[in-house]
């Protein structure tokens, strides 16, 4: 069992200094370089600062007096509140955990990336497992897993040694592109985003990879000016679609594949305001099958993702791992289905 003394010797500072940093004691100043070294040692040595965390590490959860019945979920709070995709997943998680007398604790990415808040969040709150929707650094995942189990709801975590619940994002977009090609489309654009709002290059994102692969397999050219990186913001989708139309009035794509319904709805508004007919002049196809897509004008073709079921299965998976019914990092890939509506319904020859 790692002690404060071990960390102090590893870093070359006093035990009291280590204690002040871990407890976020502000009464005496510790320079940032020393703090960084101490937190790095905490991660490398696998130190867990309280008895509850040690009980979790040593699989003593079966004792009723050590159970907290708390599961944390890491997501952007704004996304969970206003984005129907994330809110449906959240509802599935919440309903499933509540039915089994678990409590769901919301945690932000910032709380995990702040060293002192990380320890308070993971240890002091008594969380027994963690669900990841927002992406966090690999070193954080490695450290957290030393204390509690983790389940990711994103293919981004495929190469990590954690359980995953997701749909095949790359294959979903490939299926959309193949469908559009079967309708006669040859000039197809893409609207998407990077891994997060600050990620500038979308080329590593799974849905873009699916678009690129499908176009390559069909022998179709992918024009860079028809690839729009919105950074997952609706206003960017509207603005960039508007610019695309105005800068290329004589040569526009006949269809746009959008990585989410919200991006598609914003882009369709730009097309309509520029007096383009949907789908006669340009077709649109989204992903997620959110409720408002049925009522857009025209109704939006989309990929139906079992969002509530994803949340439900993620909750079941983390409970089974916490309760030691499952010991392997299982990968659950849920099915998707194309929903054809008026925004892409016209066949082309």
C-alpha cells in the first residue's frame, strides 16, 4: 500500500508538503513545479488517499458498510441539458441506475483535470464507478482505473482497457453515403466536427473517416471545400453552409452528409435562405434521429441511434462491473438504422 512517505521520497520533499498538496491546503505556498511532481508521483505510484478508496481497490465492496451506491458520469453539462442526443442517453442512464437504488453524480471534465478536485471527486465523494461521455486524457483514465471501474460511451475509447457501449459511427456514415450513391448522387459534401469543440482537425473523427472511406470505395472525389468543420456548433454549421453556397453558386454538392441532426438542421436553414430547394437542389442526411428532425422543413433523413438504450446498457454494464458480475472490459456495439424522410427522398439520374 502506497503511503505519503513513499511519495515524499519519490519526489524528494517532506511528507508535510505532500500532504498539503493532496489536501489542497492553501495555508502555506507550494510552487507549481513541486505540485506537478507530487501529482505525477500520485498517479505513477497509485496512491489512494482514503480508506474508502482503498476498500474499492481491494474489492471489498461486498461489505454493505463500504457501499455508497454512487455512479459518476462525465459529460459537458451544457450538452446534457440542451443536446437531445446526450439528454436521451442521460435519461437511459438515470432511469436504469435509479431503478436499482443507485445515485448518479454529474462530474465535469474540468473537475477531473484539476488535480486537487480530481482526488476530491473520485475519492471523497465515494463514487464506485465512472461513465465517460466527455473525452479525458489517457493518463487520467489510467489513474482512475486504479481506484474504480470505467465505462466509455464513445468508440474513441476502443483501444483503452475499459468497457465500451456505443454504435459504429464509421459504418453508420458509410451506410449513408452508399445510400445516397444508390440514389444517383456523385458530388457529396460533409458537415462534422473534431473530437471536441477545441479540436481543429476533424480527419481523425470516426464519422468523417466513414465518409472518406465510402467515397474512396466508390471512386468518388472528395472536395475539401465541401468538407465543413463546425466544431459541433450549430451556428458554425449555418455560417459555413451559407459561405459554401455563396462562394460556389455554380457548383454545389448535390447532397450533404451531416455528422449530427443538429448540424444538418442548421445547414438546411442556410440552404433555404439562399433559395435552394431541398432535396431537389441539395439533399441533407443527418445522424442521431432526434425528435425535432421529424418537424424540420422538410423532415430530415437520418440515422436512428438507440440513444436511450445506449444509456441503459452503459448503466447496466457499470453496475455489473461494480458488483463484480463482470470482470472483462466488454465492448457493446448497438445497431443503427437509416430513416428516410423528405430531405433526401428525390432520386437522381
